[in-house]
């Protein structure tokens, strides 16, 4: 792993680096490990696995999980919440690509 003394290891800045265990992720989100497993089963997030088979979550995945929890807490069914989040994510990516293609104004 490369590191820059000014910014630390590259993984610290990587939104997709699987830095958080299931227990820590659930604690950070104020939810249960079971809720995180349900997001995996619904195919919203697929955590990486450690050598020992334990789930590891990235900051990006935790943002998606936090959004899912927000929607579920508001009364949205889990499957519908996952679909909403996937569509929101696709829209954000399309807008980002559109902005890149337009270039500087």
C-alpha cells in the first residue's frame, strides 16, 4: 500500500475501502447487524469479506445504509427504500457524467 506522509495511507481517502466491521458500522449508524445483513440480502450493498469471512463496509456503503435507515424509519418498506436509493445513486452518477462532458463553462 502506498502512502503519502502528508495525507497518510491512500486507503484513508478511499470512499470504497472496506474499513468498518459489521459491529462498528451498525454502531455508527445506530442500527443492528441484522439491518445491515438485510441490505446485503436486498442487494443494496455487498460488503467485502475479510480473510476470516467477516463483512467489511466502506464509507460509501455506510452512506447508502444510512439513507436506507432514514427511509425505513419514515415508514418506507425496505425493498422500496433500496430501489429509491439505487435510482438516486444512478441519477447522481448520470448528472456527474453530464457535468464532466459539458466541461468548463
